[in-house]
C-alpha cells in the first residue's frame, strides 16, 4: 500500500496547527474574584479547578487580614480596599482550606476551600 505524499503533508500541517490548541486546553488559567465581608465569603465557599491549572484568586475584604492556602503554603496580606492575589499552579489534587490568620478568637478559621480535581 502506498501513501500519497500530498495527503501525508496535509495531515502533518493539520496536526501542527492543532497542537497549540491541545496544550491550551490542558493548561487552563481559571480566575476567581472573591469578596469577604466580616471575614465571610460572599457566594460559594468552594472554588473548583483541575490539576495542572494555573489558578488566580483575586480577594477583596472589608477588613485587613492574612489568608493562607494550606497544602500549597501560600500566604497573602489583604489590605482594603485593594485586592490581593493568590496565584499558583494546581499541582496537588485534593481539597485545601484557605484560612484567615489573625490574633485572638477565630484565628485559623477557614473562609473558603480550593478543590483541585485530577
């Protein structure tokens, strides 16, 4: 069986053109905007992403606080009214709490969760 060289060339060109699209689908960049009022999230408290995603979470709060994403050991200072950014590659699968760190009662309280699905 012989292969038509023109047909083979067209297939290679088509594969080369589609390759960047496959890579883009595999590595998504989900972005979330989260608002905290009185230390509580407005809306759903669980953000869902896929393993391998480059995640960005923009957080605004009505009060200053420090947020810590457990499992990834990422911390950010939120100073109103400016948004703070948690940015990370979702390399670990699981459910990870984002805790508010502060002094006094309520220290180390989960304000939301990040679920990383394989």
